[in-house]
C-alpha cells in the first residue's frame, strides 16, 4: 500500500538545522562568510531554462 509522504514544514526544516548545527557548524560559518546573492542571476537563468 502506498502512503504519500507529506511535505516537510518550516518547523521540520528548523528542527533538522538545530540537529545539524552542533555537529558541524562549517555550513553556518560558510553562510556567514559567503555572499550568496552573487549567484542569483545564474540560478534564475538555470531555473527559467528548465521550465521551457
């Protein structure tokens, strides 16, 4: 029998982050150091080309 899985809520994601951060805070530190907005134009181009 197939039981559809629900989509994770915002709080599920927050809970996962709370579990991950103490284990390896490298991603948190990287997020603090990296200006991710420089990739927005490129990511939007890729996303718009996938919809075609």
